[in-house]
């Protein structure tokens, strides 16, 4: 299964108010393993950046003046994410911006080009209800070092999120392994030759062990007032003085 862990930085919080993507970072997972494939771009938004947003990511408009427009990197981005499941923290936010940017150039949205979207924020809230589930909090909870994360950055955050996602879903990996093993067993050829099994070793109880066992059952019979099921099952003799659970 191919997945792409994705993060964006933006000029503000509302795509419908004209805010734009200014940075995008993606890392690839194949069968739950990080590959060496990465995609990272800074993007000229052709507009000002809100002061609040700049405090989060530290990127100014001047930093982006010589960067490509979204339309210039859209083809490479589409090729990278096409057919993959996207793994995104607070996915609604990033998908809204991606759909807006693709829509501006007449391209299909995320739902039409990707296999699906997995929101790690929703996943974390299910696993840790009532707790902080920010990326920093999850890194701490999963014991993933994020000391180098002073400001938000799309590629850095995508790399951290990939580790967090793998940690949050590690139990699923073992289930997948068990399922694969079961499938392998089901696919065994019943006609194929098999290794002979060693003879079964039977160790029988000694006379002393049988006597000790009998005494234990007699004690249980007395304490339970004649209701020792083991004696009945084994056909053992019920101690004298007990008839139908009552002492004579």
C-alpha cells in the first residue's frame, strides 16, 4: 500500500478568503516503510501573509518572492500523490487548501486523484480522548524527538507525522502480519509432503502421584458435601458417609 504523508503552510486560515499555500512537504510510505522519496516546495502566494500565520511558520512574503507559483509545481505534486492514500494531521484544513489551489488551475481535487485521506488528528482523538493531540503532544507521547522543531515547517512536520502515524498504528501492523500468516496457512497444498512429526511422549502418573490425587479429591468431596465433579467424571469411588450430597 502506498501512502503519502503531507503537510502545508499557508498565508492564513481561510482558503475562501483568498489565503494560499506557501509551503508543501510530502514523504512516501510503501507498506508502512519510509522510502527515500520526498517532495518539498516553497510557493509564491502572490499575496501578503497574515501576521499570526507568520509567527507560526516564520516565512515572510519577501522569502517567497523568487519561488514558483502553485501552477508551476502542481503537475509534480499531482504525480507524487496520485493513487496514494494521504496521511494528514487535521486533514480538512490541508485538503481545503489543496482543493482550492487545484481548482484555481482547473485541475481535479484531492478526492479525484487520491485513494483516500487518513486524518491522524481524528485517529489520535479516538485513541486519546480528552488529551492534547497536537503534533508536538503526539511526538512526546510516542517518544519521537522533535527538539529541532522550533517553528512549523511542511517537510519537517510531514517527516515527524510519518513517525507518529507509524507509532499510533503499530498494533495494526501485527494484525496485518497475523492475517498474512493465516492466509499462507490457508494456501498450503494439502497434497504437499510434510515433515513427519516426532512420536508423542506420554508420561503416566506414578502410584504415589495417583494416591496423592485421590486424597485431594476426597478432601474436595468432603468440603463440597458430595459435589466433587471430578470423582463422578472419573468414576472414582465416593468416600463413605456421603450420599447425594448429604452426610449419613
